[in-house]
């Protein structure tokens, strides 16, 4: 695994963190292989059997089913655990591919795509949210600014696309020579999905799971989490605008992927093998550029570059595609010029979309609470599907009359509107390392490593814990109750503070096991205290709005934390 650690640039992470990254990488790869083998021709299969109008109707039904189930099952993953939700999702995938194998008419296709939609809703965001929660738990100290995370996401995407893209071609090769070739691929996918269900059930465990299990035992119920997820999505101007922008581009993206993308591939290459080959080449080169985007994103500020990259990508992707289709019509025969231009268009746009995606993932890691992460990751596409269902139904019915180019101009307008809304949203985003307009009783710089004085901790002296954590906790709760109630946001904040206090208390106990505080131990405790305060500050400022109650709690924590300093025994 040393080679993979070097390729993903995670050598500075702890062994536990590296093991987590490797597990996520291989599970993502295998899951992608199972689902992408037929992805080039699955919609063409429906068009060949029933036509464009039927595809539009089937996909509208599919989107509505996913929209109804995606968010509730996302909350289920936060409440029950990601392992069993993903395992059951792949049982559903197996059923959907089995039904596709058997389908010969409209009703059979509807049944297959309904089960596929249930599987997509179940799996949506689950593996990524599981990894994000585990990463924050296991890699906080080695990667506090999430720089490794951003590069890791870019490079892992690159290598995953390298490895999985070959299966586009394999699927096309299996499907093309014989009349039943597509059904052979569907049968293989059904078997592979069962294997993935078993694999998820057996292996999807991580260092944060035990802590999450303890929280769930005393934590809120399923329906409480359901309501909290919806409330959080509309809790601030930042989240409202992000949701609106995501809904618009998700609706366009699903309609594009369903009705336009693969007919364009086929229209310029003239065969399943040609379409699969073009898609593989785009993915292969795009994978390399995704890795470069991951490296570049370390030097880019998400507040400025998320909307910029979105806007540039929309202009290239939709605008250039409309121009290409206008001047080089689709003929369902091999067209070298059209194929080449579409290739250049898609990889250029993909580079900017990769930058936006990587920076957005880092932002979501900061602003979305761990206990509702999968809920939010599922809610965003759910709202997109609700908007996309009528769009795909309408365009599916009129596509043959209005043509691809007119539809793409509609996509361009919606895509640019989404990017402009993202510019508005970033006005309210406060990055964790950006100075805030907040005054603290105790300035942060007294906790900085540079101000540490080793003489304050003489080697060989006997020490004890300076203050009981429970005393500090009682004072914080008293502050929160000054207005006669503790709001849900205050309760969440108190929970974060308590977890951090317990962690620091354990660190002090370990350091003082021999009643001697060494220089190294004292320096480490100094770092822990600084991280404790900054973690709470990130929590209260993530929505760009600091309430007086939150500020008072933070100031109370900052003033009380000095009492937790080890005291020398006389």
C-alpha cells in the first residue's frame, strides 16, 4: 500500500488514516465498476425498445421515486449507520439489473427503473458521507486545514476514473457482437451487485463508528433527524442559496445525462463500441486533469473559485456543445471532426467542474454537521430530482421536434443562472481560516506554539489537573440557560464543546500518568487547547451568522480553558 499512499499523497496521515483512505478508495472503485459497465448504453437500450418519449416518461417516474426516497434513506444512514443502508442498496441494484435482463416492454422497463431509483436513493451520498465523517475523526491532527483532503479527493478521482473507465469499453465490447449482449451485461451487474452488498456489510467500519454509535444511543430519533436536516438546509442565506443553485444544476445535469449525452456520443461515433470508446477516452484524459485540479485546488480559495469554476465550466460545456451541434449535425455515423471537438469540449469543461467539486467538498466538510451529513448529501440531489422530473418529462416528449440544440440552449440559461446564484452564496461563506468579526476575551495568540515557554513546565516537577471538566461544563450550561431555554443550535454547540473537553481531559490524564509533565507533553497540550477553541469557533461561524448566545458561550469557553491547565503540586 506504500505505492498507493505515495500516489494519493497521504503519507503524512497516520496508519489509521491511511487505512481508512485505502478502504474508501477500493470500495468506491468496485462500486463504480459494478454500475458503469452498462452506463453507456442503458438509456439507448430504452430508446431502442420504446423511443424517446417513453424514455422521458420512465425517467420522470424514476426521478420522482428517487426524490421521494433519497432524503429519508439518507437520514436513515445517519441514524442506523451507513453499512446496512449501502448493503441493502446493492441488493436493490441486483434486483434492478435482473429486471432489466427480463424487460421486453414499457411496463417491464418501468419496473426495472423504479427499483434502480430506489437503489440510487439508498446509496446516494452514503459512502462519501461515511468517509467524510471518518476522515474528520481520524485525520484532524495531521490535516487540520483539509489540504491533504482536497488533493486526496482529486487524485483518488483521477485514479478511480483511470481504473473504472476501461469498463465502459468492456461493456460495449460485450454488448455489441450479439443481439442479447446488453442482457449479458445486465446479468453480470446483478451478480456483481450481490457481491458488493456482502462486501459493504462485512467491511464498512471505521474509527468514528463507535463514537457515532454511542451518540445514537442517547441521541435524537429518526424523525427528529429528518426535521433537523430539512431545517439546516434552510437555516441561513448561505445554505438557501447553495440549495437553490444545486437544485438548478442537478435538474439540468440529470436531464442532460438521460436524454442528450449518450445520443451525442452515438451520433458522432455510430456504434456502441465507438460511443464507449469515446466516453472512455474522455474519462481517461479527464481523470488526469482531475488529479491536476486536486493539486491546483490546494492553492485556490473556495470562496472565490467555486463560483468562478462553475461559471467557466457552464460556458464551455453547454455553450460550446450547442455551437458544435449547430454546425456539425448528428448523423449516427462516424464523424472525426465532431468526435474531436466534443472530446476537447468535455475535457476542458470537466477540468473546471472538478475544481468546483473539490472545493465544494471541502466547504461541505466544514459547514455540515457530522450527525446530519448524509441527510444533507441526500437532500440536495432529492430537490434536484424534484425539479428535474418535470423537465426531463417535458423535453423527452418534445426532443424530437425541437432538436438537441434548442434543448441545450435551455440548459445553458439554467446552468449560468445556477453559477450566478453560487456567486451570491459565497458572499455569506466564512472559511475556517478567515478572520471573523468576533472579539474574544482571550486572544488566540496566547495559545500559539510560538508563544510557548518551556520554563513554565520544568521537567521533573509533579503536576495535577488544574480544573475539573464537569465544573466548566456546568458553567457553560448555565450561560446557555440564561434566556430560559437551550435551542437546538445551542445544544449541538454544547455537545461539540463537551466532546472536545473530554478529549482534552483524556490527553491531560495521559500526560500526567507519571506525575511529570515533559516539554513535549506540554507543547502538545498547548496545541490541543488551541484546536479546541478554534473547532468551536468554526462551528458557530460556519453559517456566517454568530448569535450573541453563541459568542458568549465561545468567550466563556476561552476564559475557562485556562483553568484546565495542569497545576504544579507543592
